[in-house]
């Protein structure tokens, strides 16, 4: 990879795909204000599972919160670490980056903190859909609940595609964007195909990134994911099965109640105990 200053750097596929993830999110999903508000209300340590490259965790640390951010992808965590370093030593000191599977038995020892410590624990921006099974999605809710202090809040944000969306996911390739990467100065073209499987309620995603300057050979990177769809009712049931009390099922980041035409569910639940709302 050629950097803007002309330096050549070796880059693994995982590192490239983590970089493209951040390039994708130049299109702001608009959720940061929600997590900032929930963290301010929680007024205590914050846990983010499936935290990726620190898009949310680092701004929360910049706001003064102690944040533990967990992800299994080492390349994502490396980007988060560089972001934290760039933000300064005070932000670094408030951010704990943990490499662990959020639904595996290794999570508790990896965190290295007492259970029931966090005042806010969440999974943002559809990440719960990347877990491979209903059992794993339930386990993610259980992990959130297990690490909350009494009265603490858990939240999950998930996409709710409608029938029109799903009908379009027939495997055809379409262009998503053509934009420069500010890190490399090179142009990236992203194309993607999606295939809905009604029998398993999954969407198989194939994403192709082609990177290069005009008129020159391009590097190609391919990412494949399977998204396991979940309804708002299922999310509510998972939260309740984890021992949480659901306070709100919203249809977006403004926390208006979920309506029939909303394409997103934000479920907010609380661990019973002192510290709850009056």
C-alpha cells in the first residue's frame, strides 16, 4: 500500500478490510448522539461489545467515560488503538481494548474486571446480526446483562429490512460508491451483492473493494458475511430471557417508539436493582 507521503507499507487482507470498514462509515449512520446520551445518563463505566475500530468507544472516552471495548478482530482493534493514541494520553487511559469473542467462555477472564461493574453495555449498528446463530445472539444479550451493575442499561441496535428490501437481495451486483481513501490517497470502488434466504432468515453479503489510481492496475479485496436477521419481538424476548427489563423498543436513534414502517429497532433494557429510573 502506498501512503500519501510515498511510503510503501505491507497490508494484510484483515488490515485492508478494517480500513475499508472505516471508509464505509464516512457515511455517518447518525447513532453517536444516542450512545453519548446513554453514557451520560448512565454516569459510570461503559462496555461496548463488537466495538470494531473504535468509532463509538473513542468519542465516549473523549467525553470522559471509562470505556471497555471488546472485539475479536485484531486488525479492527489495532485501528482503534491508533485512534486512541492520536486522541492523546488522557483518552488512552480511559479506554481498555480487549480482544475476545463476545459470546465465548473467554470473555469474563479477558475483561479482567468484576461482573456487574458497568453502568451501560451495548452492541451498536447491526453488529448483533453478524453473530452466526440465534443461540449466539441470545448469548450476546446474556453477556451484556451479566456485566451490568444493578440498575445498569443494556442496548442493542439492529436493522429491520422490510419485504421490499429483501426482494431486491437476489444476488445481483451493484455499485455502492467510488471515493478516495484519505489514508492512502487512492480511489476505492465498492460493489456488493446480497442474497436473501427466507428459509434461514439470513442475508449472504459479498463485498468487493477495488483500490487503485485511474489507469493503473487495481488491488481487489473481497469480504463475505452472513447476516442473521432478527425481529424486534425476538430482540425483546432475548433481553427478557437474559433477566433484563425492557424499557423501550424504538424505531430509530431519536428513540421514538417502533412503528410499522421503521427499518431499525433500538432495544433498551435495564438490569433490575438500585439505580433504575423513578
